[in-house]
C-alpha cells in the first residue's frame, strides 16, 4: 500500500480529522488515535484500521505518553482550535523540536491566525465564510447547504490529507517535517476555485439559481418520475441535448435550448409519464447524460458499479471503496471500526512503547488511561 510504514498520531475529533486519518489508513498508514478518557456517546464510523488509546490530557503522565508516540510518528493530526495543544505542552514548537521529521498537521475551522482563529463553528459556518454557500440554492430561494459535505470532508479532511502527502513527499527530499495550517474555510474556498474563477463568465452571469449549472437550466436539473423516484439530467452540450429530446420524444422546436422556464415545465411533465426504471432503459445506451438518482444500496447493485466493485458492505452497511485506484498500491478499507471512541487498544499501544503490565495498571488506577476491551 502506498503509505505503508507511515505512522500517524490522530487526536480524536469530529468529521474532518477522522476522515483525514481514515484516508491515510485506507492507503496503508498505521494510525493511532488518542481518545478522551470518557467515551464519546457515538459510534465511530471513520475509525476503520485505526488503533485507539484513551488518555486524560490533564495528567502529566498522559502528556508523557503522547510525546513518546509523537517521537515515533511521521504525522500528527491536530483537530483542535488554535492554541489548545500549546496549552498542554504539545504544540509544534515542542514536538517538532523533539522530532524534526514530524509533519504536524493542524485542521481547524478558520486557521491558526486571524480574528476567527479561536471561534467555534461548523461546516455551514465555514461554507458561509468561504463564499461557496452563497452560490448554492434555487432561484428566489435562500442558499441551501449540502449537509456537512463541502467543508468538513472536501475542504477539510481531504485537503488536509493532500497537504500531509505533499509534506511527506517534500520530507523525502529535505529530511525535515513541517507544520500544516489546514482550515475548512480556506479549504472549501480552494475546492470551489472553479466556481470562483467562473463568476462573470457565460456560466455564471445571473443570480443564484438562474445559471447553466445551478438549477437554472432545464437541461441540468433533477426530475421526478412516475413512481416517485428521480432522474438526473446533465445534457449541457447541444449534441447531448438532442439525445435527451429524442428520448423524451420532443423536438427542438418544442423545447428550445435556451428557453429555461418553458423547458422546465415541459420536462417536469414528461418525466412524470414513466417510471425511473423505464427512463433508465430509454437512456441506458445513449449519451444524453441522463441517469437515475440511486441510493447507496442501489448504487452498489448497479451493473457498472458492480463490475468495478466500487462499493463494499461492512456490518450490513454499504460504503465506498478507497479512491483513487492505484495500479500497484491500491487502497483498502482495513479492519472494523472501534464501537465507541474509548481507547480500545490502550494496553497494546502502551506495551509497544515499553510499558510493563504493572506500570499500565498503575496508570489505570491513577486515572491517566482508560482500558476498554484490551486486557492486561
């Protein structure tokens, strides 16, 4: 696997940092996650392939353990607001001095500097501050956020993982690690670079929801079918638009390319005449850019995705396989998720650091660690 041999130390967090760690684990890195002493009241769904240790960060002995782990690591993932780890004596000025090869990646909402550096926020706030959210939504409606996808996972975890891999590549040349200031506001803005650079072009000349790709055009939208399901239509180019019309049994005179409003009314009526399966069969062998909107379960069973084995089933849940596909060192979703974030591998990790059973028992009695399913 591409990242085999890379050791990652991840502080437990929500959404972006776990996703970043999961990407690295899927492509071969050994990821150790530091959990809080008290288990978080949620199932860990991004922990596959990770080892976990539960520590009370208020205890000096816990800080000592973290420093030992850091000294053996290639990467550290910090999900806290600016300054939190510095207060614990675990900032990059200390850990990178002790381990000059450490890639210290900081994943926050607003970055390590600026007026908002220590402000709380969530995906919707970072999207709003990035400028991206202002572009999403239908005509005459308020901006609509795509769940917590864009900032947490695209601009957050994925961009941070990209930064880590770049820093590791550079380290192979210089022999030195570095600090990464990755934040979801700037990450989301960067992911939306094409949109930002397309403003005031033919693609985005009108208000939100009135352009070619933002639900303004009838040939780039979603339509309900007779059975209450939906089809996605993306027939932008004229030749694809003609194939779309052929499937709908419409002429160009009946549905002019640039008549967005009338086209929407006509398409809405036409798609309600058949079921999703019927429309799928009509467009299956065409380049009309018309596809069914599938659930994850349906996507996993679609012939194309089945041929490529694009999805896996773990514990009865459909999940995507790691992407992209590398020809020699492909990623692999490894292991199962720890059921709760409560330091499932605390004993194993401490033993690998050289702690004896007696020392581990004392740490447990002193409230420094939490021992979950691992046993002395």
